[in-house]
């Protein structure tokens, strides 16, 4: 009580004085305090099932005032008076004021009468005193309390938030961001702080007030409009409202602190339990490893092989290098973990850890000592055993090497000595086998020392009690037995080889004689068979008669040949008799020849069969040659008539074409009569084709009765038909040209005479001699030769012809004329081309220049013409023809759509490409 009287009384006096002064300065604050204090009182009275509406009226009887103090203090006050008189009310208020005073609060200028009379100022002052004592006094933050502690708490909670700077309990809260920050700090899911704006305080304040009332059970103690509309909001109202946030959130904070404390205690306990489990497992694993390892180290049973003992040594080294070091670390770590665990248990006021029975640190140390005792002497025993086995293994390996070498050498030797290869060998092979056998006998003697060494090593291994002595003895005995058998087989094979050699030498002499006589006889038979089967090709009776005479001479030699055959077969029969008498297995054949008696007899029989066949073939060929001769004579007689007839007709047609007898119509009539007579001759040609077919079927290639072949006749006939048709066509074209150009018959005769004069060989070209004649016609003194006419001129002939007719033949002019008469540049000028050129020169015809001049008139004297002009001046089809073929005009005076009529005109006459 002294602490409250001295310290707390002074603390509350100052706020009371401030409250009086502030109220006098700004009476508008009364409204804010009335709303705030009323809401604060109701937040506690609701717990008792009641509330107030008017703060100065509802506390006048003192009943609700006493109830408020009981709710907020959790204590029972004196029994209130239930009367309605003033004295009863004053008594109840005094009981409340006495309770407040009993809590160390000194009330200044506040009496029961003012409260009972409904003095608003005094009532608000009393409520503020209650709020300070019961809502704000208990707030403590870092050794600060009450107002300073509440302010520091607000600053700490809102420090991370932008645009929030809490320095007091009035203007720092006007924008509402401080209230929103407090809520977001503790319940971020309730407010989206990022969407709040400092320039919208009404929204911010209403958001905070609504959220606090709805989710935090903090009644709405303030009006946003009052706070925003006041230059300096009431501090007491703000403090009262903020303290509600503190108490609302401090409860959650206390629960969190309590949970953290429990988690910390449990975490320590769990960590200790994990360390205990780890110790138990590590100790159990280590003891199990020691239990398994000690019997292995105490095992001194020797191994039979060096490899097995070396493996034991390698296993022991792996144990020392790989397996034991980690276990040493585990043992050390086990002791460290045990000590650490005991320390942690002691520091956390837990009882000391007592491992399971047999898993104490001392138990592990005892087991580890037993392990190290077992290690002693194990490595030394391993090395001594290895040295002992090394000596035995050396002897055993030496025995195996020598035995393997010997066995490899003897492998197949018994089978080789027992084989009967000499029974089917030739004499040369027998001699080779004898030399090979002598070499083997020398090699056999050289291996005697190795067999003795093998037996000595086996004896030493028996004396040293080698573990595998039975297998060594068995192998040694097998080698010795095999060695004795090889000696017996070697002697037996030598005797068989020498006996066989003598028999084969006799047979070899007979084979040689057989081969010397069989080879030439076989060659004679093969030649005879080849001649008798040879396919002969003859074309005359004389040739077949010669073959028949030669065949008769061959048949006369057959009796002597049969005697030689019987003598050769007798030699072979003698060899067969020796083989059967001495039981020689003659698997081989005669080394000197591959000719067998069966082959000789077979070929001889074949020769005897071929002789009559040859007789028949010669007779048949003689009859066929007689038939072929008759066919030759029949074809030759007809060909000798038809060939000259065709030649004569060709010459007659040539004369008709160049001789100017009568008019062109007369010449045409004469040629058609010739054509009809030629066509009527066709049956004779067909008959000749039939005879030729018979000759081909008989395979007759030569005919001495005529020089004409069917191919000559065919070519001549085709040329005859072509020539008469071409000549008739030329005359018809001359008539067309004459009529079309208005050329008179006299002019046509003149043209023909000039052309024929230079076409001297009728070939269409002029050779050197004809060109000389042309020069003579121009005045040169050159000798004349006989003339031949072909109906065509070459380039030089044509130039000479033109000059003779009065043309000035410059090079450029002549080139222009040649491009007209010889557009394909063949170097020759036909009579038809000559006529066309002459008719062009003498008749009135259109030219490219005349056509260009006409287009220029239509174009209005321009160098180009347009599509519209063509369609206006020409018929539709001709206008479209020109438009489709005229190229675009590209001159300097060109306009869009201009066409080039000049290139088109020259193309019409072949002077350019259309």
C-alpha cells in the first residue's frame, strides 16, 4: 500500500490535472471521451449481462459502477444498497470509490455526491481513473509502464510499416494507419495493408474499427469522423481504445510464449532421448562387431594353398586398414556422446543416463581389450604359414610346369603312332613318313631327362608331406606309363613303314609305265572325239566332199588303236594283282596320271559310237548344200533383172526433171505416167522378197550368181519411189510459183536453163571443176570439162549464177541474198529456192519496210503504236493478233502501253524473231 500511496498516487495525480486542463481548453473532447468510455465500460459489463446507455445517468445509483469494478478486478465488493433513496445511491458510490482508493488510486475532487447528481465532468474523470488503474497501469515494456509502456509497445509493433510513425496518442493516429498496422502485425489475414492509402484516413479508420469489432471483440469506441475532424484527437480516448488492442493481442502473445517454453523443454527432452537411442544403437553395433571379429582373429587353422593364406593376410590387412579404424572412431565417438549426454542432462535438471546392462562404457572397453588381445600374434602366424606354403607351392608349381610341358608334348603322340596313314600313302609320302618318324625318335630320346626330373620332384613332395600328394603321384604314374607305351608304339610303327615302302616301290614302277603309254593314247582319243563332234559349217558341195574324204581316212586307223588300248589295260591289271596278293590298301591313285582304265574304255566306246553319227551328218549336209545351190541360182536370176531396171528408171526420171521438153504441165503428165509404170512393177519386187526369205531360212549368206543383195534392191526401190514423188512435187510447186508470181513460161525456161548450166552433176552442188566453168562464163580463160547436173547449187555456184544475170555481188549483198535462199545455212541452193528468189526480185511483193510505213501511218507518224490505235484501225482478230505478238516499245519517247511495230514488221518477213 505504501508503494501505491507514494509512487502510484503521484503518477495518477498528474493525468487527472491534465484531464481538467484539457477539458477546459477543448470541450469538444467531452464527446469523444463520452463515446469511448461508454464503449469501454460496456465491453466489460457485457460479461455480466448488462450495459449502459448514458454514462452520467446509468452510474448515479452506484449499482452498475460496483458491478463494473467487480468485473474488471475479479473481486467482490461490499453488498450494495438496493434502495432508491439518495442516501442509498451515495452509499453505493462511496463503496465503489473506496474500492478504487484501496487499489492505491488517490481520487482528487471526485465525490459521491457529484456522481449521484450526474455531474458529467466528474463521472468522466472517475471512469478515466478506473481505466488508468485497471487497463493501462499493468502494461509494462522494457521497464516502462502505463502510458510510456503502451506507447513503446505501439512503436515496436508498427515500426516495420510504411507511413506509420507513432509518437503520441493523438495526432499520430489520425490517418488510421497506426490502428491498421497493429491489426496486420498480429492478424495479417484480416487486413490487406498494401491497399491502404495515407490520404484516405476515413477508410483506414473505419476499416480498423470494423475489423477490431468483428474479429477481435473490441467494441467501436471512436468515430472516424470525430478523429479526422478534430485538430488534436482526445488522448484519453485514443489511449483507452489502444489499450484494448494491447490486451487483445497480449493474451495471444502470452499463449505463444507459453507454447514456445513447452516446445523448448520438449525439444531438449527429445534431443536427450535421441542421444540415448544413438548411444544404445552405437554401443550395440560396436559390441556385435567385436563379438563377430574375435573368433575370426583366434582362428589358427592353416590353409592348404598359398593363395588361401595370402587371402587371409590380405583380409587381415583390410581389417587393420579399412574395418578397424572406423570402429576406433565409433568407440571414441561413443564415449564423447556419453559424456555430452550426461552434461546436457545435468544442465537441464534431468537424471543421469544409465545405459542398458552390458552396454556401459566400461563394458565396451573390456570387449575392446579382448579384441586387441586376439589380434596379437595373428599376423605373425599368417606370415610363417605363408613362408611354409611358399616352399611347397614352388615345388608343386615346378612339378606342374614340367608335367604340363611333357603332357603337351605327348598330347596326340599315341594316336599319331597308332594311325594307319601309311596304308593309303603314296611312295613319296611313305618316304616322308619314314624321315618324320626318325625325327620323332630323336625327339623321344631327348625327353627322357624331363620324365626323370618329374619323378624326382614328385618323390620330394611326398617326403615333405604335400597336402595334394595323391594327385601328384597319380599324375606322375600316368606320365611314366605313357612314356613306356610311346616307346613300344614307336618301334612298331617303324617296322610297318619299312614294309610298306618296299611294296609301293614295285607298284610305282608299274604306275610310271602305265602313265607313259596312257597319256598319248588318251590325247589321241580326245582329239578324235573332238573332231567327230566338231560342228562343221560349209557353204559349197566341194567343202562337204573334202570333209567326207578325211573321215574315211580316220576310220582306217581304228584297229591299231584298239591294240594299244589292250596293252595299257594289261599294265593296270598287274598292279591290281600285287595289291590283292599282299593286301596293300591302295587308297591313293596313280601319282603320274589321272587317267583311269575306266576312263580309257569309256572314251574308246564313245569314239566307236561317234563314227556312224559322223557318217550320217556328212550325208545330210551334202543333200542340204545341193538344195541351197538351187535357191542361189533362182534368186540371182531375178535380182540380175530387177536391179538394172531400177537404175534405168532412176536415170530416166533425172532426165525428165532437167530437160525442158514442153510446158510444165507436159512434164508433170509424163512423170505421172512413169509413176504408174513403177507402181505396176511392185509384184516382181514382192516375188524377189519371197525368194530372199527362203535363202535366209536356209542360212545362205553368199551368192556367186549375182552381185545384188536384197538390201540393195530394197534401197533402190525406196529411192525410186521417193525420187518420182519428189520430182512430181517440184514440178507442181513450179507451176504454183509461176501462177502466183505471174512468171511467163519463157522466164521459167530461162531460170531453168541458168540453173542447169551451173548444176552440172545434178547433185545440187558445184565442185572445183564446175566452179571453173562458172568463171569461164564471166570471162576467165579456164578449160571446160564435161558437165553433170544434180538440181541443186552450193553457195559459190549460186553467186556465180547471180553475177551472170547482172547482180552486183558485194559481200554484204551476197550474205543478205544467201540468208533468203538458204535460211538453214546448209551451203546449197535448191532450184525451188532459186525460183522463189527470182520471182521475188521480178514481181511486185510486199516488204518489211512497206509494212512498217503502213503501221507508222496508223500510229500518227510515231515510232510506236498503242493498243487502242490497233483496235480502232484493224479488224478485231487481226488487231488482237498484233497485240499478242508485238513487243513493248522501249525507246526514249515511250509511253505506258506502247508497242514496237518495227520489230514486229521485220519478224513477219523473217528478218528477226517474232
